[in-house]
């Protein structure tokens, strides 16, 4: 899968690295802004007890 992705990207080595880095940053940003807050609201654990 990664080899196929690498082959279809245009440009030289540095252009491919820049494209993949940008794509990774976009995925992380989407996860942080939309996915993780939605999951947190869905499985919110309000009562936490710590015994010592």
C-alpha cells in the first residue's frame, strides 16, 4: 500500500516527503479538532475513584 502511494505521488524525493508530511499534519489536525472531541463526549467518564 505504501509503495503504491509512493509511486503515484508526483515530483522528486523532497516533493514526495513534503506532500506526505502535509497530509499527515492534516490528518492529525482533523483528528484533534473533530474526532477526538466527539469520542470524548460519547464515552465521557465523569465518576473516577482513586483508592490509595
